[in-house]
C-alpha cells in the first residue's frame, strides 16, 4: 500500500482557492475580487514604473548571485526600518531595532511567531482580531502559539466594535501578545481612528500586552506612508516594545518577489545584537537566507530620493484608484440601483478590501450565476473593479440581495 494512502484531501485555501475557481471559469464576464492583488484600470497586474526603473538600476550594477546574509540585504533592512519607524524615531537613533529580511509579510509573521514561541518570557498566547486575515491563525498556531480572538467587527454598524475591542483587551491576561493590523485592516477595511489608537495604546500599556503589528499595506491605505505608519510610530513613541511584520508585496507590487521584513524594538544595541543572533538561529534551519532580487529592487527605491518620491506618488495613485472605485460602487448601489441595505461602509472603509456584508450563500450565487468571485466572507478586493466591470458587479450584487 502507498506510503501516502492515508493522506486526506485538504480544503482549498479560503483566499488563493478563489483564484483557482476564477481561472477555471471560462465566461468572458468573469470578475476576480478574491486575492488582494492590485489591478490597474484595465484589470491588469501593475508593475510600478518606479519598480521598473529600480530594476534597471539593479541590472546595471551587474550584481552577483552570492548568498545574502541570513538576515538579508543589510541596506534593504536598514531602509525598511526607516520607512516603518521614521528617521526621527528614538529606537532608530539608538540603533536598537533588530530587523531581518523575510519571505514577504507571511515570512515576517512566521519568523515573529517562531521567535516569540521560543523567547517570549510570558504565556505564548496571541490575540488576533475577529475577523482577521485567514492565514494568521494557522501561521501562529503552527509557530507554537495559542491563538485567541478579540472583538473587532460590529455587524450591525458594519463598523469597528471599539467597545468590544477594549473590553477584550482589558480582559486578556497580562503580557498576552496582541496582533494589530497597522493600517487597511484585512478583511474589514475598517481602521481605528488616531484617537482610538491612542486609547488602545493606553490599554496595551495598562495590561502590559505585547503589540505585534502586521503592516502589509503601508502607503496603500491612505496614499501616505507616514500616515499609514501612525499606529506603529505612536506605540513606539509611547514607549512600547513592539514586533513588526512588513510586506512590500502590495505597496511596491512585488507580490511574487516575496519582499518583507520582520523587526523587534530592543533596549539597546547590545540587546539588539543578542536578538539578532537568535533571529539567525530561527531562520537558518528554515530557509537559510532570503532571495536577492526583490530586496535589491526595494532598496533601490528606498535609498534613492528621486525614485522614493516617484514611488510614493505611484502608491498614492493606486490608493486613489481604489477610492474612486469605492465612490462609483457606492453610487451605483445606493443611488442608481437603490439596492436594499446600507452601503455607506463601501466608501468609509479603507485599503484594498471592502467587507460588503454579503452572506456566504450570496457569494456562492454570485460566483455561479454572475461569475463574480470573492471570498466566502463577502470580502471583495476593490482593486479588481474597474470602469468596464463595475456595472456588471453592482447589478449582480443588486440581484443577489433582492
Ligand atoms: C494583513 C496581511 N498580512 C500579510 C499578508 C501577506 O502578504 P505577503 O504576500 O506574504 O507579503 C497579507 C496578504 N493578503 C492577501 C494575499 C494573501 O492572502 O496571501 C489577501 O488577503 O488577499 C495580508 O493581507
């Protein structure tokens, strides 16, 4: 009998499985609103012009193919830390940020999970928002952490359940780890206001919780990299020690190049050096050292003033196109079609996604009847909409909810 005959068929990934179903559909009207990957106004993947320029700069330098250090391209990680924490951040000035390149945001989160499971000096429990990015749960569980939830989404108001969030964080055991989406919450698209972040910071301090930020969309939410980093920078300025996972998949369009970084703020350079050494001990047996190309592209942008500001304007361009799609979809549903229900959240939400409130059966019907694909929780990637498919989408939603 085969060695593997007991292996059961596992379920398709809740997000990446939608793309497979979309690809299998042959209807020309099909629309993929599943995976959070930016598409331009013609529905095509978008390589940022600043990224193309950066790639030319990298190629012109005739780079070698040698191994990177275990923690990756040093100039890249230095510049990634600057982008997240800001040049005037105390931890940057003290040289106390321990940072490593990672296999994009997922890899950063996993290195963080593994590191916390080994070295966090309190109970290995992490609280994630309900709902959160689906992959967070198996990722932290497989790292060896116990995963719990804190209230985040209020179905009635289709908004933030701030009272529930505060109550759950206050009820969490002291020193619990808490995962925070720095901006563009996935899947709800609902972010705390700056005032609410300040209140969350106070509770985290009062309960001695350990904040682990997932910043997968810096610049992509509001169009401003500094605005989107508010929560991270506020917490550090308030004296919290944090863990931070960064992704350059969306804001630089480097999806398949797998560019990210994981960092921990430490007490001082000596402690940073010890933490660096333990990050290397986590990474070496995992994948030894990270890929060259994407980090070189990202660093070519982050280290060149002109290219950096061109990149920032392109990120703003992506954010603005998504915001215009939000306006258009809202107007179709609320005004043209008078679709039953409240649709203001389509406009008030931020970042890649809109949490529509469509039920799982409705999402299934939309896939089967209208060839519109989205995740079963009713999340749509706004980037998948454009002027040539938005009317078909709005009419399909209208039909599905009537
Ligand atoms: C919040 C969040 N964190 C991390 C990631 C990981 O991205 P990476 O490509 O590893 O840098 C993603 C990706 N989210 C989209 C794609 C995916 O599911 O992999 C999504 O939610 O569609 C997130 O939405």
